[in-house]
C-alpha cells in the first residue's frame, strides 16, 4: 500500500509541477514576445515546446526528488536531452518566424 500511496502522491506532484511549469514558461514567453512585438503571442507550438521542456526537466531532475522511488528511474541520455531541447526551442521560436513572414 505504501508503494501505491507514494505513486499517487508523485502523480499529484507531477500534475502540480506541470501546471506551474507551463504557467511560468508561458508567462515569460508572453512577456518577452510582448516586449519585442508589442502584442502577446502564444501559439499551440509554444505549448508543445513547453511540454517537451517539462518532460526533459522531469526525467532529468524532478523524478529523483519525489516520493516514488524505483529502480527503473533513469535520466535521459545526453543525445535525447539535446534533441528534445532543440525541438522544444524550435517550437517556441516558431511563432516569431510566422510573425516575420
């Protein structure tokens, strides 16, 4: 029962971290884009990029600080981390390319 309880707590923690991460990153991006272009820009691609950033942060850092401990917890490989970072930054910058065209 303790394994199941820690799993539920970790799932709740992950949802709270996801909401906080998306809220903070979205706010920072809106502020930066509003400073540059004079209007807030938010697009589905930016949300997807933020989700990828959260995935990378969770797998490389947050999962080791939580309640649920498992032998299967592993960090992402360096190559996967770099590919995820490049794709997520590309998705975040994509609305700038659309605005400039």
